[in-house]
């Protein structure tokens, strides 16, 4: 084999190997100090009540070349839940709603992502609250295209999901509190 043929074969072999490179999973963890989660629900049909979850943990694992197989883990400490007044807070933490004595965490695990634009996507997964797990989708937006992530930068992700609280066993006060709850997440993630 001549030198030129060997060089061509070697270059083609490297290109083939690069094309079959294993996925590069990048890992980021939630920066709790720069993240926030709220749950808003209609109240008496004319107003709304908002609960805040200040204790948040988790992260995201993604491969910029294969964004469809993402793992987004958002865990909320329900015992740290905050509300606008002490009566609402007691009810939310009690057995009619989150029942934090028996179910201290609320958790979303996203397992797949469909990009809807360069920085927008739908993450599909499961939400667990009050010991009940239901399929849930989270509409998300990134501040920068995740396809260009390197694993060295900070990622900012905002998301919104709507759930039916009664599907999670939170059925109290049906004439006062709406069934539909909007969950909003605004999180900063740093390289893990």
C-alpha cells in the first residue's frame, strides 16, 4: 500500500470513529440560591394564591448532540414551603394538600426533551407529590441554546407546567380552590 493510500485510509478511519463517538453527557447541578419555584392556584374564581418552594435541589444531564434523551431532576423540600399567610401555610402543609409529615418531597424527573426552537423545549417526565406520581410535561426555555453547551458554563432554565391538583389526592376545598395549578420554575444550574 502506498503512503498516500495509507494516509487516506487513516483519515477515513478517524472520521468514522469521530462519527461513532459515544455520547458526551454534561452534568449540571441546581444552584439553589439563584433558583425559585412557585405554585399558583385560583382562589374563589377571582384571585389566586401562590406557594413558594425555597429549598430546591437536583440538576440536569444532557448531551448537546442528542438533546432528546435528557434527565432533568428537580426536587423540592415541601417542609420548607412558604405561603402568604399562616392559615394557608398550615393547610398546604397539612393532610388535605402536601401532607409534608408523610411526604416531605415533591419531585419532577424529566426523561425526554423535544426541542421546539433553539432555546425552547418540552420536557416529558413524571411529577410526584403527596406520594402520587403522574406523567407531566414542562415547557422550558433556556437563556442559551443547549445544543451549544460545553459543560463549563452556567445554564439558566425557566419552565412552566399545569397540573390538576385532584390527580395528586389534593381534593379539599373544591368550591374555593381551583383544580388547575400552574407550577413555575426559574433555575440556575452550574457545572457539576
